[in-house]
C-alpha cells in the first residue's frame, strides 16, 4: 500500500464515520432455540431511541435506567424480526450489556423446531442513518453465512439444505 493510500484510509476512518451494526444468530437444534446477539454503537442507539420515542435519554445516566431498559427492549424487538419456514418467531428479550463503545442486546427464540429457511428483517438504526448497514451472521452447526441489510434491503433469507 502506498503512503497516499494509507493516509487516505486513515483520513476516511477518522473523518467519515461508518454506520454498521452486527447481529450474531445461532440455531441450537439440541434445545430448539434461536439465540440472537445484536451489537450497536452506544451513541447510535441513544440517538435512535431519542428520535423514535421522543426522549432525551442518555444511556450512561443511571437515574433513567428503568426507562433506558424498557426502551432498548422495545426498540430491539420492534426492529429485528425472524421467520422460520414462514412462521413469525416470538422472542424473549434477555437483556443487554455495555461493551466499550457498544451495546450488546440478547434475545432468545424458544420452541423453534428445525427449519429449512430463516428470514430476518433488520431496521436497526435505519431511521437515523441513510447509509446504515446491518450485518447478520447466521450459524447452525457447520452452516455459516452472512448477509448485509440496509435501507434498500430490509429482509434477508438464509436457506439451509439438509
């Protein structure tokens, strides 16, 4: 890489923020559960909650912890949807944790029998960024695949063969 290319990459990283979330999805056939971990940057989630629900919440403010907890739960469950073989799944929100500059949110979908297709809809942070990318990683045993969802493509499909 030339010095110019390296400087350009550094400049873009510093002056042009990227907008991406990551969702790790794993199917556990032995317990018939779909386990989901959704990661977002803390400041982006804070902005999305405030815009969506008309609040002025600060995620690191302990005096609003109860409101923060309930809004994060509602937001994630409204903006992340799954269908297994065409059947909409109902998840149980397990909670969240802060990690450096991000937030991990956890949901488990129980009583999900083995399936051949998994549809996912992610509208996470799309209301605040036109260039938002939501990366979905899906794993079931040896099967692993990733897809990118965004404002133009909100639904994705994983097809499991055998």
